[in-house]
């Protein structure tokens, strides 16, 4: 099995409560950021994720919490395309502490591809379908400095 796309982030102080535990709503932020980085890495051109070429909207998100993340943890968010429809796609996310195997949080998020002018759903073009199917497998975006050599 190929490695999924991975996104690394560090939990910031303002994302936590007084016990230094990540607020549950912040996981939606982490998932949204990981989705953006996934699309930027997977789509034919990085700008496709931000210039209106491939516009999508979240229509459903299921989040399952298993254990808390805490202030200053480095989190690894693994992203895979789990389903592709005509106009929609589903991404599966696993959030874990970097270097650990057990997920703290899992999510399955459904997106619909939309026309950037009318905001109505539209079919996913063949090149974009192929890119989502390939899913930037094995690629990494690291905003936490986790994979920096000499760390």
C-alpha cells in the first residue's frame, strides 16, 4: 500500500483550552488546511486549488475523536481520496501525533465540485479525477518543521 499524502502542523497555544487540550472545533480547521494542501499537491497545477480552476465546497463532515492533541504537539494529517462520484469526492483523514501510529482523530469529509461563477455542482473533469485518484501519494507538506534534516 502506498503512503498517503501527509501534512504536518504544530498545535498553537490559542487552539487549546486551559488544560492545553485542543478545542474540538479546531480539528475542522486542521482538516480544512490539510485538504487545501492535499489539493495543492495533487491537482495538475498547485494554483488549481486556489484560482477557481477546481472549486469545491464541504457538504458533509464526520469526525471521530479518540484521544486529545495538546499544545505544541506536532500532528501528522494523512489524507486519501476514498470515493469519487460524478460531482463529488470524499477524503479520509487521520490525525495523529507525528511519529505515532494510533490516530487521535479520524474524519470522512464529502466535497462537491462547483462552478466558481454559479456555485452549482458540476462534473469533475477527467484530468482532475485522475489527480484525485492518484492523491499525491507519498508526498508531504510540512509546516511544523518535523521532517527537516538535522532536527
